[in-house]
C-alpha cells in the first residue's frame, strides 16, 4: 500500500478523476472509489440513489459501468494493463480493477473525449447522421449480453418510441413523488451549484439563476405532462435517430456491462461531433418497457437506455463534478 501511495497515487487520482466524468441520472454521481494495493475499486453510493425513478438501482449501476469505462480508458492513457471483476458485497455490487504498469505506449484514442462528452438537451439541427456513421457506432466493441439498435426519424419504430416517451412523461409528471425527487436534484443558482457540485444546474436546465425559494415553486409549476411533452416533441423532431441499448437479462452485472458499452458509444459519438441526450421514461416504467420489448425489433431483449442523437449547433453547459478527494476513501 505504501508503494502504491508513494509512487502511483497521483496517477491513480487522475484515473479516478476521469472516471467521475461519466454520466449519471440527475447528475447524482452515485459512486465512491477505494485505492487498493493492486488498483482501484468503484463502489455505489446508495445515499445518492433515486428511489422513485430508479427503485431497483438499474440506472445507478449503469452509471457505475460508465465510470468504469472511463477509468479503463484513462488507465490505458497512463500505461496500465488492467483486469476487472464485478463482486457482490451483501446486497451491493462493486467493481474491483487491478492495474499493473505496462510497456505498451499506445493510448486509447477515446481518452481525449472524456472531458468533451456531455449531455446536450437542446434542439438539434434536424440533419441526419449518415448511415455509414450509424453503422460505425453500432459496431463498436460491445460487452457480452449487450446490444445497440438504431431507429431513424421518419421510421415507424421511431414513432413507436416517441409515443412511449410521451406516455412515460405523462405518467411521471402526474406522480408527485417523481416531481419531488427531481426538484431535490435541481440546483437553482451558482451558490447552490458550488455548495453541492452535483445535480441538474440552472445552466443545464436553461433557466436563470434564482434564489431557491423563488426558483423551486416556479419550476414546480412548469413540471406537467403538457409542458414536458411539448418540449420533448420539438427535441425529438430535431433529432436524427433514437439509439436503444439492451440487455439480454436484467441483472446488475449486465447493467454494469451496458454502462461500459454506453460510455464507449458516447465517447465515440463525441469524437464524431454527434450530440446526444437521454429520453428514458419508457425504460423507467415497467409496463412501457415490457411493451417496447415486445414492439421493437430487438430480439425480445430488455430496453434499458434510450438516447436521441443528432447534430447540435453549439455545445451546452457542462454539469459540475465533485472534488475527487471527497469520493476516495480508505
């Protein structure tokens, strides 16, 4: 342990820093890290779980997988060979990553895009992503039991997904618990952002900076199905494709594997200057997820993540990240 701390602690912290740039639901950043004698462990932080929208912690573990992919890409950047395993600790799962210095001087080309990847919730410019590019994205290395499917704007299946998103919005926006949970993760002003360094910031939401006691009731008044669907229809109609990520079974190891593949896709899309944003209500509501599983040509696999992709005229605000010193424990 002493050797690790003395000789490699700086590099391990840089690797962890890259891992924390991964996406997570409501930007909860539901992870913590442990530096060990042989490498780094990623543990779920269940104090940041979303009990209403993600009661089974499915999206939480997908986020752990996204962080793992960033960690592995960064480990390669610092010339470490790696291996990892998903382990169970009572009712929780965590990832143990072993790192060993390598003589290989090659760097994963996706490393440069970790800092550039972002969720772009704006309207896109309606241009289609070329089919050749879609095929390249669909053919990235996928983890076992994970698949990726694309559906182009104008196709019947695109309309099916759109209808499920709007129905999902209607269900969630009529759920007081969902709205209360969402409001707890919105950061209404710069002071709020600086204090928490997580959540959905006013800049990300495209809102002005307001005192919380003013901003919260204003945002609550806009949280309804009509407004959400009107907003999402414009964004969906401006997008090129829906991308659906599936698992062959709904297990924590598969969710983590999906997160690895998802982040690999997002970094690859960022490299190609393609914007992306999540539209997950159909995956978060069991009845809708079951219907999509049966309605889409996805081989009866489980739809777990839906994103829209396209070309955006400009980048948007980045979500804040916590200081890594607060996320590392012994």
